[in-house]
């Protein structure tokens, strides 16, 4: 080649694969690792050239508009680039270049499969979570969120994504519309992405529970979570051949005080099931939370514990199930209930209690 050879002809041959987004969007460091100089990169990005400057230090290696996946990959390359002091020799040809960055917010929910947020390619912005020590600015379609509490990422394909609960909290923080917040929280529970208590805990740690758009949505979230857990409990009884209980009843001593409500009760066995669908309570005093919040004692739990102790003194076995256990290990929970029913024959007869509709 001579001095007059076009610069594009002197580029190293890059392994561009149409189906591999990581080969269509590269950072400046990755291009250097492939033998492409800064001058060659700039020449390729001139008006009418074959490449584009997608984000600071990130290049799109074709002239058309970026796809949703290309924008996503570019956002992670931009947010994941190492600090200036650590960039020399930081990237190899096969380095993904994401560092500690992960997708969060609405874009993460799209990757987790939320139907209500639409397609990834239609989103106007991509939220990316990075450690608080990073000094990156939001730019173009990338919103950089710095945090002191980086969660462990979930991999969706090869993309690092914030867990659903954290992605929800970050999406809610950027949303002022109560209907949008309600729709996101209900879908999270209804479609089995996560448990209500985990969502409420994350919203509390992000100091979002007091927002007007969130207050009513949390009540709807907990009601939806309760309904989903009850449906799983019904399914467990029927799918695993357990005896049919009486559902959602109040227990009472004859002529005496009420003993409280239970979700399922087998009178012949004196076995009750109670779902724990409580939301965590966070306040200023008590035990420190993960993001510096503090958790106070839960009076709802204290009342539940007192009720359970009273029932067990009367000879009623109380099986405590959580929505998470019903979602993740339904067969194990069926075994727990069956074991309690079988053990009834070996126990002293329980006190007689009245069963009333709740």
C-alpha cells in the first residue's frame, strides 16, 4: 500500500458478524486492541463514512440507525469504560468492556420480559447503574445512575441486568405517573417476576414509599400478591392430592374470644395454614437496612406470633407458608402440609374450636 491508499483500505480486517452485536458496536479501547488507531477511527466516522460515533468513546460500525440491542450494548460500553487512569491496556480483543455497569430501570424490565414497558428498541433512554465512585455524565440516550449499593447482576443472555426488584425501584424513581407505577408493580407480582415483600423493601430502601404515585400502588401490589399466593395455595392442595380444607375461616373458642383467621383449616386434623404476605416495615429507628435505612419491629409479626402460640397451646398445628416458598418450591410445601396432617393422628386431641366464615 502507498500513501495514497484510502485510509479505509488500510484498516485491519475486523471480524464483523451481522448477528453479533458485540462486533457491530465497539469502544475506542476495543478498536485499538484490534489495531485500529484513533486517526483511522475518526476517518471512518466522517460524514458519509461507513461508521458512526454512537456515544463518547463508542462507535457503530455501520451507517444505518442503531438497533435497540446496539444502543443497549453501546450504553454498557460507555458506562463500563474504566477510569482514565486505568485505561492503558485495559481492553483486549475479546473484552466485553462492561466493567461493573449493568442495565436498570425500564430497559432492564424490558429485558426481564415485562410486557407493559414495550420493546427495547422503542425506549427513548437506557438507564445504566454504576458505582458511586464513577464520574460519568448522562449523555444522549444513556442515563447514568450512580449508587453506593451495587446489586449482583442477573445475566439476560450476555447482558448484565439489575435484579427485578432493583430495576423496578429505579424505574419508579423516574416515573411520576401513578397509573404507570401501579401497572409496573402489579405486573411484577402477577407474572411471577418477584415477591411483593422484596419490592416494598427495595422501594423503602430507595426512600420512594412516601411518594404520592407510589402509596396507592403499593396497596394494589400487596393485594395482588395476596391473591397470587392464595391461588398457588389452592393449586398446591389440588395438584398434590391433599384433603380439601375449609378456606379463609375464623377460628373461635365456643363462647370465648376469637382466635384469629387462617387461610386454610383441616378440622379433623386440627391443622391450619397461614400465608405470610406481610410487607417489610422500614423506619428511622431500629436495625440498619442495606442502603442505610432502618427497620423497626413489625407489630403485624408480633400479633401473628402471639396468635400462632395461642393456637398451638390449644393443640392446633399452624403451618406458616410464604409466597416465595409457594412460588419456588411448591412440592416441598405440599410435603410440609401433608406431614403435618399425617402427624395429627399421633398428637393429643386438640381443643374444640368453632370454624366461622371470614
